[in-house]
């Protein structure tokens, strides 16, 4: 075992609000991707431990679900303040394990904060309906009640924001939560979970189990877990959906993406070039909402590619904590996968305008770096176009017209996010109606909605019926009960075996 591994910090589960004191049979290494150093040793949960945590959460859920909305909201407001006060510290944890630049990490935490603010309005959001005297002295009303224990399986690319899409709403609705974060960058979730304790959330309502497939399968198979929220690649999203629903759970499984940005001839090309660089290379392209396919109408393609190349030359890639524009890739394995795609693009005949493998990197010599990469004249059968690379690789596909560009986007198996750049309001309005994608930007390259709207895609980008956060999140974490009530004089009654008729 290396000296770096010996000196690495132990990272473990939070059962309730208490660090787990057991001895893990299996562990994994957590890296600083800017240096390649091992900074943490993560305990991986067994099925038995997950089942134990679920049982404890079930007890907590029964009490928390009966806690008044007033008390729940007090916890939520306190949590919101604590998260706001600690967002810089959490951002630093994200940069240290994920690699994204600190300003980007801070933006991630801030977007998660918006969901906590939305959840603070839960008393209004949980109001049911009431109809008086639907029949003689009969009233009907509906109630939204918590599910019980719910699971969240979150990805590495947004270790704070994605869990925040789910956890505040689930907790506000009266559920107990078990979250299984990515094993690549687990510390941010632990830090946020500790804030829930400080906010006054009862023991057992918020739990963190770290792990791999064994922990995921344990959550999917345990019948006490009533719902699963997942974000990750499409193959795993499909697996989670099929296995979870087979075990009687509600599942919202958000999958992968291949987000297109269509640029029409009348667009502001400087604005479009800025947007392509920002959305293509922010967070090293490790975003489910990253623009990875730029669809340019032929007449402006040369000029647009030149403007993008010019801007890419100004970018600095390196350690995300030192003021660079783009940080490293999360792991060495992911880096090698991305460089493999770059080579495959060359072999497929695409024009390599900027080769990120040859960039200058400002970080440790063992860091996991790939620079911004630009391909032009990419054919749609090439793997750099069809596959979700999840790295800083932008592919330009040329089309003859709006109609050809729309058809290209709608032919994709994915339908997460898309954007159109144009100054033609009629074209934009037509696009927003005709494109088969869940989130649409008009002169906005990353159309991530605010917390009071839903986040989610179409086609292979979503398995399940529910998007994340917004009112769809409230409905996902509650179930509706309709009550029909009659209050009459005790002497009223009598036998009548006929089907009830309103009168």
C-alpha cells in the first residue's frame, strides 16, 4: 500500500446522523483528479448493512410522516440557511474530488439551494382538494401522504446538486431518505447530510450509504423502500427502472443525453460561439446538459467553427482550485475513455480542429486531464456523434436547413436537452413545438429549469413517468388518498344493498 493511500482519510456511511463504526469488508479509493493522488478510502456497504439502514429509516419515517407541517418547515428553513452559509466549503469538497473549477462547483450548490427554497413552501404544495355536499351531507376530500422510505442514487458529475433535486422535497413530504452517492466523489453528500442534523432533522430521516452495485441492488430489492430516484447513464437508468418496478417501487430514472444545439443563419454567431464553448466545455463536458453536438447550417458553419476555435485557444485547463477555466476529468479511466473517442473520431474521418490530447495542463503531472476538443464535419454514424462521451468533446454536424437539423435532433435516441440559436421568433416557436426533447433553450445553451419547474428528458433520457423537482417531485414522493365522509344523526341508516347513488 502506498504512502498516499495510508494517509488517505476514511469516508464512511452516515446511519441516521452517526458515522458508521463497523469494519468494511470492501473499500474503494477516492482521488484528487487534478493530482492523481488518493485522498480518501471509502467504505462500501454490503446488502446486510443497507437492509439494516432501511429498517432504521422505516421506524424514523413513521414518526416523521406524522410530524406537523409547521415543524417540518422549521427544519427546512434552518437547513436552507445552513446550506447557504456553508456553500463555499461544500464547493471546495466538490472540486477536490470531482475536479470541476470551484466557481462551477459553487454554482452547483446554489442551484441545489433553490430546490431547498422550493421545498420550504411545502405546506401550500401539500394542500389537497375538498368538495362539500357532493351528495346529501356527503363531503369528499383528498390528502397527499408520504410514501415512507425512499432511495436516491446520485451520479458523480453533480455530487451536491442532483441529490438536492430529490432530498429536500422527499423530506418535506414526510419521507425518510437513504442516499447512495457516487463512490467517485462522496464527501459533498456527507457534508450536506451533516447540515440536516444541525438543522434539527430527527435521527434516521436522512441516511447515507456508500457503495457500488451491491448497495444499489439492495435498495432496489428491499420492499420497504417505496421509491427510487436515479440519475446516471441510460443503460444503468434502464436497469434501475426495470429492477425497481419489478419490486413494486415507483422509479424515476434519468438517463444519458446527446444534447444538440441548432444554429440558424440569422443567429448572432458571437453569442452562439460563446454558448457552444461554455456549454460544451464547462465542467469538462461532464454534464448531462452539456452541448456535445453542434448542428450548424452550411452557410454559417465555417465562420462559426472559426469563432469557436478562436475562443477555445483562450481556455486554461488545470487544477480547478487555482482559477483555471476547465478542470480535470473525474478519473483516469474516464480520461482514457474520452481520448479513445477522440482517436475513434479521427479514424472515422472527422476533421479534428482542436486536439485536447495536446493541450497544456496546469496541475499535477499525474492529473487526469483532457483539453477542450473540437471536431468538424462529423458524420452521424461516427461514435463521437452517436455515443454520450461525457467529456470535453464538441462535434459539429453540418446541415442544409432548419428542417434537416430538426430531423437530425428528433432522430436521436436521447431527448434530454436541446437549444436553438436564432433571431427569428417564428423559427424558435416552431422549434419549441416540433422538437422531441424534454428541455428546450432558445438562445440559451443549457436550459436547466428553475426548481419550481420540472427537470427531465424524453425517450432514452428518462425511464418512468415523473421528472425531478417542481410539483412532479411533490407528487412522486406522496400518494393520494380520497376520503368520502358523511356525518349524520345516529338514527339514520337502514339496509340498502344497491350500488350507492348520488342524490
